[in-house]
């Protein structure tokens, strides 16, 4: 039987991947409609011009030791040890802990396609299952970044979405209430694109 952290991680990333896949399809369709007045629109800085990223290995963006430091538990890379395998995703967890870190990076053809992905829509889709709420814009990470918290009844945690050039990065740390650690992981990850 898989450890609870692995099952929770698979559930988180499985749900998020499905939502992201739907949003990717919408973004690739050229329609970037969103509701007027959303927190993303008001708080988002204009993306900077950057070179395009050709590929990203999610497991190279955050190390096991960095994931462990963010959660306070010793975590290992479950993706490399025969654990969950989802393209673009990396899972960190342990059998003796409920802690998990999930890194998901999606490279888009260009920055305008990546920018069409709306984190508010992803959070809304995850809200029913995880109680994702409390959206806040985060300055100084990538071109723009947004952070969400999950309710403690869903295991608690923080998810951050970072947009940099043509890449959308999602990092989930569970359980966590320390946004500083999650934001630190995101800054480090973006620096490794």
C-alpha cells in the first residue's frame, strides 16, 4: 500500500493536471476570455520580454533537500524511485510523513499562450475538492505569480503558480502554512529554467 503522502500527492497533481490540461486546450484555442475584475487581472504585472524556454525537467527545479527544508520532513524524489509518473511533474514525499511537495512545469509554444492560462480558473476547479482559496498576487517571482491555500480539512497546504516567459510552474507544499518557504522554492525553481 502506498504511503498517505503519495496518495495525497497523486490526488492533488491528478486533479490539477486535469484542470491544467483543460485550460491548455482553451489557451491553445486562442481564446483568453476571463471574467472582468478577477484578482489575477488587477494584480498581474505586464510580463517581461524573455527568451523562450524549450524544455523544463520539473525534478531539476527543486531538489529533495530543498523540498525537505520546505516541509520540515525528510522527503525523497518519488518520481525517480518508481513512484507516480506524470510528464512535467515531480513528486517528493516519504513513507513516514504526511508531507509532500509537488512540482509541475508546463512549457507552452510562446508566452502569450502561457499567459492565457488563468490560475483563478485552476483554483476554482480545485476549490470543491481541496477548499483552495485566499488568492494573492506575489511580487518578485517570474513575470507574475499567484498563491493559494488549501483548507486544513483537505490536508492543508499552499499552491503557487508562476508564469515566466512561456512556462507555467505550479508548486504545491502540503501541509504548509508558511508562504515564505513556498515562495522560496518558486524563486529557486524559476532561476533554474
